[in-house]
């Protein structure tokens, strides 16, 4: 079964090609079911490869499948090869598993869209690109998938490109990620310069100096900041909410934003060499991003933007784990986050669908009775991300906080404050959407003239979503509850994920007492929930939602102002210098040579008398020179 690993990315690629050729004929919903079937088949193959790999000893869980030689040179060769090991298979399982659920959900969510088939064309290409990224045995194959997910994110975020905001968001994501891609390329260049190879086995197994390892690690981290939306490159992700909700779920839970964390864990031996420098930078950026995004989320009113900033914050936790050397904890939280964040995004999409595309939480309320399945599953996601035991988010977040405590107590404290804010803003969201009085009547009166929220009967009536949308919610709710059981911290035998990943990433061992830290983390989460209930449910305290938080501390606007002002002028100046100084020097040199040649060419007239006269003149000049020189001497 291990030799069939190539089928994991091949099936979504086959779905992409089939829809490309037959999508219009298949139409709605057949093209959606075909795309779902292809990703589901990829999940089935992933399970088969996983079972086969599990049957081997820990030392043997490493299988390389080479398809062909991609770059055939005498002294340098790159294969298009796939690496099946515990890390790549873990990624494949949740990418394809959750991807299948999101595809199925999208069949109902996108029903009736005039570009239904094209949407699933892009979704299958997205899944293929992500699987190429995680299965690549070398950095160049990973980079192929890396660029693929970047391109697909542009296509999907701006899918409804007739909306100016969606078109702008797509371009913003594409351009911001190009900055990160520069970092990835620099990491590849340094790695090749150091070991003359791009294979992970060679790079990770080489004896690199601390300086070289730090350069590779930090440039790779720049790439990771772009893909996984960390400061200062996070600003594309909140605007990515302009795309259809299944896209948001796919980007945030199963594909693109997990790529940066995966890359850093894949090169963990290099991070170990550079831990004294790179580890602190990665952990610092991660924890600051986690806190920054959490503060912004407390003041957002768009149901999807709350979750978008939440994703940025949770990714910060993962990088905190990476920088602390707790690679299992980073992957563990990536898996559980994939479960509950996919659930929350798809749940928000169900709310938006039932509310006739309304996304402002101030115009919702009292939806728990009208959308009972969406409500029940959303509650599971809320408890998971808030870190309430025994839901999955508690176990993985607690692992990260333990590693942060071992790294430095300040990192732990900031992580705890972030946990409190997470519980607070998620509770705020639950209360505003599902509790309180129904506020959609006010929204109907406000927007009824435009028909934004008006049903066929002339008034808004929120409703539960179809089975294609609620079935994935139920499955994800089960995973969000039980997903943490794959790595329970009670004893070695219950840390199944750690045992599985140990051959690739090792295990972070801690001598710190786990129970007291876990109790503190639970207490912080419960305080956040209690405060949110006091403010938004019981209204005992006035809500504090400063505009500066709603505006993300003004960072996004500051970047936009710079790019539209001094940045634009600087770029225009660079363009002028390129055109007039660099190109001008080249062009003027060519012009000088051409004009000189034109003048010299006039001497080549072909007239023998002219040539004889020139020779005679030369002889006279030579004689005169000798006479003058002789006379002086």
C-alpha cells in the first residue's frame, strides 16, 4: 500500500481535470459530488497508507516513492518524489478527511451559484496543491505545492470577484504571500549552498554550523509567517473572509495556514541547531501574534472575522510550541484546531446561510431554537477552542502552555492571557448569535427595501441548513470533542500521537508538574467565559469594545496608508531608477557604441585612392613623430 502514496495527490488532480473538461455538463450538484468523491478517495488511500506504515517498526516508518527525475543534471538531481512518514501521513489524514467534509458541505452551501462547477474545480486543485506540499521529499516539491496553495487562495478568496472587496482581498492575499515566498526561496538557496541538496533527508542529516542553520531557519520562518499569517504578514487572512465560507474553512482548518507550521516542524533538526537564536524569535513572534489577534477578536462584529482573528491567534500558539521545541504539541494543536476551527467556520456558514447571507452578529440573536443542529455543534466547537476539558482544545493547548512554561515564564503568562481572551471572545460570539433577543427583525427593517434579508414570503425567517451542510457539522463536533484523546498526558502509552511522531520530531520531555499548570489554564478559560456572560448575557457590566481593537490596532490601515503614500512613491522612484539609471546606462552604452561604429564605418568607403591617401598620411605622421622625438632627445 505504501507504493500507492502517489494516489493521495493524484485523485484530487484527477477530479480537477475531470471538472475542467466536463464541469459544465455535470453542473450542479454532480460536479460537487465528483470533487467530494475524489478527495474522499484520497482520504481512503491515506488511511490505507497509514495502516501499512503503522504495521512497521518505528525505524522503518519512512518510505520514499520516486515518480521521475525532475531536474536531471550531472552534479545535481532533484526527483519528483513523495515521502510517506508519520509527519506527512498525519497531515494527509486531516487534510483529506476534513477536506472531504468541507467539499460535501460546499455542495449545499454553493447550490444555485452560477459558477458552481468552477468553484469545485478550484477546491480540488487546492487539495492537490496542499498534498504536494506535505508529501514532497525535498524543498522544491514542497515549494511547488506552496505556490499552488497560494494561487488557489487567490482564485477562491476572490471567487465572487464582482464584489470589489472580494477582488481586493484576493490580491492582498496573493501579494502578501509573495513576500513570504521570498523567505522560502532564500531558505532553499542557503540550504543548497550549504549541503548541495534540497532533499530533507540530506538537509536535516547534515552537520550545519549554527550560523547557517539559523539563516535557513529564519528565512523559512519568513515564509511560514506569510502562509500561516503571523506578524507582520498576518493581514491577508482576515480579509480572506470575503470568499465563500467553505473556502474560509479549507484555508483556516485543513490547508494553507497549516503549511508554515508544517514546514518548520519538517526542518526541526535545523531548528535544534539554531535554537539559541531562531527558537526565541519564533516563540516570541508566535506568542505576540497570539495575544495581538486575540485582543482584536474581542471587538469584531462580523461572525467570520472573529474566527479569522482566532485562527491567527491559534497559529501563534503553534509557533510558540515550535519555538519552544515542542514539535509534537504544535502538530497536536494543529490537528485539534483543524477539527474545531472547521466546525466553527462551517457552523458560521450555516448561520449565514440560514440568515440569508447576513454576517453581522449585531443583527442575529436567539437562533438556538431555529437552528438546533447548528447551535449544538457550534457549542462543541466553542468549548473546544475555549480550552474546557475534556474537549480537544484543552489537551493540545495545555501541552503548548507547558512547553512555554519550560521555555520562559513570560511566554507562559502571555499564553495564559491569550487563553482567557480566547474564551471571552468566543463566548461573546455564542451569546450574540444564539442567545438574547432576536435582532434580525431590526435588520429586516433596515435592509428590507434592498431585499438583502427578505425571504420568499416577504420577511426574514432563519432556518436550519440542508443535510449536506449539517452532516459535516455533526462529524466535526464528534472529532472536536474526542480528538484530544489521541495524545492524553497521563502516561507514555496514552500519548499516542507523540509515539507516532517520535521518529521524525522527537519528544519534548518536561519535569514540570502538569496538573497545577493545567488547573490554572482551565481557571483562566472559565474566567473568560464568566466575564463574557456577565457582559453580554446578564448585562451586569458594560461592554468595552474600543475602536482601536475593532480596527486591529490600526496596523492594517497603517500598512495600506504606507503602501498608498510613501511606499508608492518609493516604488515609483525605484521604477524610475530602473528605467533611467540601470536601463539608461545599458541603453546609452549601446547607443554610444552604435554611434561610434557609424562614424568609423564612414572610413570604410571601399575607395582605393582614399585608403592610399590614409596610408600616406599615416607615414607622414610617423616620420614627423620620429623627427620630433629625435629632436627632443
